[in-house]
């Protein structure tokens, strides 16, 4: 175990953020779905109205992973929470504490902001990640099914 340093990403970190997102998409066999551009990332993470935030894990000052997240709101809790959209650590740096450090920092941010939940989604076939999440005592929410409208179906429904 090393001692990764966790910090908020800056606009100068955009090349690393993009690379990690593309690497994650490849790992998840979803590269064909990536539409994100450099401009999208710059505007949505560091523009006038940021929609998401990003933490980077560094080992010896080199970025080795990220956690990209945004706020949610639970009407039942009556409080905001955090949705972790992407958690990624370079394969050669896995098992060195970067993933745990990123999640721990997100848990701390959740508490500091007086939020109630830290949630994320994992693909059902991703056993290494599921095992990791189980090891930190995260609880799967098996009773919920995710629905999505996007692309032409979103257009059709919005215009109907």
C-alpha cells in the first residue's frame, strides 16, 4: 500500500481526466458509446456552471485515478447526496490504495457537506469492482431498476 494523495482536479488536469474516462469506457466495453469532447469536459467540470466535480489520486505526483461525481437529492432523506459517476484507477496502480483513498475522500466530502448518501452504479459482470465495494461494506440496492431515455427515443418522447 502506498499513500496516494487525493485532491480536486483543476482545468489543467483535463488531459488526465479524459484519458481515465476513455480507459474506463474501454474496460467496461463501452468505448463505442463515448460522445464526450474536450469542450464538454471543460465546460461541465470547470465552466461558469459546473455540473460535476472530479477528484484525482496521485502517487509520486503522477495522476493514477479519478472519482467524478455530482450532487443528487433524496426526497425521502430530505437532503442531498453524492452520485459517483466514474471511479477509475490505472490497472498498474490497483491494489495500492488509490481506489480506497478516493472513496474515503468522497465519504468525507459527503459528511462535510451534510449530505446523507454516497451512491454509485456498477456493471453486474464487474466482479473485481463488486468485490472491492463489498470489502468496504457498501450495500447493493438490488430492488431498484435503472431506466434510461436517450438518443432518438428521448427526442421522440420529448417531442410527442
